[in-house]
C-alpha cells in the first residue's frame, strides 16, 4: 500500500496531477475523480516499473518483481526455510 501513497504524493509534488482538477476534496476526505483516477493508475503502474536493489541479493529488480520475490521469500520464511527474506523497505 505504501507504493500507492508514494505515487500519489510524488505525482502532486511533481505537478503531474492537479489537486483541484483531479480530486474531490470534502472536509478531511480526498477522493480521486475520473481524470485523477486514470492518472493515478498510470503513475502507479509506472512506479512499479522503476528498479531498485533487493536488500539481500543486491539484484536490481522492478518494484513489481521485488514485491513478488518478497512474497515468495516470506512464505519460505514462514515454512521454516529462513534465509533471503529481506523485509523490503519501500521509499
């Protein structure tokens, strides 16, 4: 879930989304409207294609692949085969 929030915040900071045009602001709630929803999904998918090094193997992988790998390694950890689970910290 962190990567979703990171993408949304980054898109606003980079002025890729316009708060007034792409979001419905009601009190302390924010909802993406149709134009913002499309942009948000595209930016999220783009973010998942960025690469980062795995904390244990040091391989350069996309976020998409890192999440898949961490899920597999976590399952191995839970089944008693400890080792490479790196507890990936998303930044």
